[in-house]
C-alpha cells in the first residue's frame, strides 16, 4: 500500500467527489437496511394477526381483522418497493461521484507520466524499451484506476454496510450477532495469506505484459526487414511463446483468486446455519420473534456480496499497488538535464568546447575525449570521421541531450546556464536517424517552428531540394506520411528533415550526417542552397563525406573521440594526412561509380 500513497494528492484534489460518494453510499445502504426492518414488522404482523384472527373465529370481528390485514400488507410492500427505488437512485449517485473521480485521476496520472517521459534525459530512453514505457502508461494506469474507482467504491460500501448492519444487529440481539460474525476472523486470515501470493503473481504478469508489448512494437516497427528476410514465422513463434507465458502466469493468478469465492460462500453458509439454529433457540425461549430471524438472514445476505467482494477488492488493490510501484520507478527518476540559471538572453551563436569528455552511461563507450574547439558566431565547421569516431556524440551534446565532463559554452555562457527549452529553440538540428510524424508534409515542416507563412514553408522545402518531389504527389503538401515517414524514400525523409530545421531560422544549425541518403547531384544542390542559408548562422556539418565539408570555414577530423586534424580544406590537403587520404579514397569511389 505504500506505493499507492502517491495517489493521495489526487484523492485530495477530488475530495468532494470522494466525500459525496461516501455520503451517497451511507444513504444508499440505509435504504437497503430499512426493508429488513419492514419485513420483520410485516412478519410479526402476520403472526399476530393470524393469532387474533383465529382467536375470534366465528365472530363478526373476524372479517374486520381480515380487511385491516389486507390493507396493511400492501402498504408494507409499497414501502419496500420505494426503499429499493431510492437505494437504486443513490447507487447511481455513488457511481457518478467515485467512478467519475477515478476517470479524472486516470486522466491526470497519464498526463503526469507523459510529461515525466518528456523531461527525462536520453540516458533513460536508452535503458528502457518502448513497449515497457507504453505498458506503464496504459496497462498499469488502468490497474491503478480500478483501485481509485471500483475497488474504492466497494471498499467504502463494505465498511459502511458492516458498521450499519452490525449496529442494527447488536440492537436486536448481541448474542445472535456474535454467532453470525464468528466465521469472519477465519476469512481475514485466509485473505491475508492469499494477498501475498496475489501481489507476487500480479508483478510477474505486468512484467510479462511489458515484454509482450515490446515484442509487438518491435515487430510492427521492423515489418519491412521481417518481410524482406522472411522471418514472419520466427516472430510469430516468439510472440506466441511470450503470450503463452503470459497466459500461464494469468492462470496461476486466477487459481489463487478462485479460492476466495468458495471460501466466502462456505463461511456465509455457516453463518446462515448458526442464525437459524441459535435464533430458533431464542424464539423457543421467547427472547426473539420469527421476524427477527428473517431480519437477521436479510442482514446476513446483504453482507454476502460485500464480503465476497473483499477478495476481488483486495486483488485489485494489490494489482494497483504493483502497477503504481512500477509507475513510481519512472516518476521518481531524476533528470540531470536542468538549467542552473534559466537564462534566456539573445543567442548569437558562438560555440566553445573546453576539455569536453563524454562516456555513454549505458555502454561505457567513450564518445569524446578532451575535445577542444572554438567556433565563432556565423562560422561554419565540418566534423569528419569514420563510424564511431564521435561525430553524432558531438551533435547530441550541442543540443544538450547529455551533459559531458568539461564545459560547452554558447556566446561564452555555459550551456547549463541557459533555460533548456529556450536554447534548444535556437538550434536547428537534423539528426542522423530521421524521425517524421504521421501527419501531413506541411505540418512536418512546420513542426516546432511556431507561426509560419506558406511561402516560408515552400522556401524551406525548395532549399532542401524537395519541392519538385512534393509537387509530384497528388495531394502536394497535404500528403499524409505513414508511421515514421514510411511514405517517403530515405533521401526524401532526410531532405524533409533539413527543411524542418532551416525553416525555424535558428542561430545554430547542426547537420548530423544529414546527406548520407542522397546522391551526389542532390547533395551539391542542397549544399549550394545551404551556403546561402548558413551565412549568418553558426553551422556544424557532421559527415563522413569530404564533399560535405568543402563549404565549411574550418574542418575537424575525429578519430576515437579525439581531434586528429583541423584546418581549412586547402591546408589539410597540403598537409597530406588523414583528411587527404579520406578525400582521395572518396574521389576514387565517385569516379568508379
């Protein structure tokens, strides 16, 4: 239950729903208890009337007694019907308060988790798979809602009903009440024992569900590769095995849950036997009437469903606790990507890297090691190197996806001092792995850029050499892209990503190997357009192609996270080092192709 304490703030926020729900539960149960007393009075009336009726047998008064009896009994029946209707009305009000409250809490909790996901650093997403994240915001939140909704409603109803019923039972016969409640301690022990098993197996089920979600998400995302390599059967078998394990774990939980209902029914049946046996003796001794016994049996049956619901309610609470514990693991996660001073001063674009060293926390791989570089505002720098040399690491550090050792400065101000979202808005970033949203081409270009005219959108697309392609689509800019931009080719996706970055008119432009999927001709067109765009912007061109570096004011060559060469294109060519070798190799490759 400790994990569920996180929900107390929401229960406090919606306290009036809870208070009104409790009041309506009390009123509803009062209307449920009163018919038992009416039944007692009616049965006692029947017995007393029959006794008087037969006592006056043959007398003229006998017909009057009969007529009065026929008039009174329908009145009792009408009262019972009225009580049932009023109970139903207030039960409806209970659901309109407590269940509605649970939907509000579900809404707030999902938003809290989603907001937390967005503020967590990249390190977190490298350590957790997408299926697990989805399971916690959907399946786990659903389990929690069952706790603050139906489970809480039945729990309140149980407490209220027990207090009211036992109070009325004690007022009639303390002795009979004692025998009726005698089996309840045994039920408590059984519940305590079974709950620990339920908790453990619920956690196992949720963990397996996360695995299933991950497998399904990975299959759908990689469906092209799966079909190309004809691995449909392999992945179907893999999912079937996971689903079979989920089924086995669920059936184990069902077996434990199924113990509650037979156990409760046996104990309730035992209570009925005790009521009839002990109550019969009390009638013989003249201390109770037949109406009292009927009243007790009604009270006992009224408690049957709530007591049976103890098992279901407890199971839901335990499942919710297991789910909330999984949710709390994420909500308690701290992000180190925070602003120290929340500066939002104007950015000109000067970049400074001072003894920057970065080691990926999940793998221990050194991305950059003692990296030093100065890039003046409006200057362009090309970062070259082979795969794994640290180029993309540098891009991630500029947009502050990670915090390295050493210091990165923008306009001689530490990057950590800027308000995180503000400094990122000053950067146009084209990632190596392009991600496009399932939306129109126009909205993908406008993404994160605020208010733009259609002319600005078209100009950005023209600069990325994608305009003619878009015009060839039947719906033009309103063409809807599939998941992750699957409608477009690799080169088209890269060019759309470039358009999305430059349309923002950023102070700093970071191109992370953003021309790798386009041909040489298209690359030259885009680079010529970018040379005009980059005139007043600080540009970091990350590439493995030497041709992409020619436009830069300076060139830096990386190897294993360290700078091995730097200078202009001419100076590095004259030096005849690593850059010269890369240039010659790629030149020969282009000639052969």
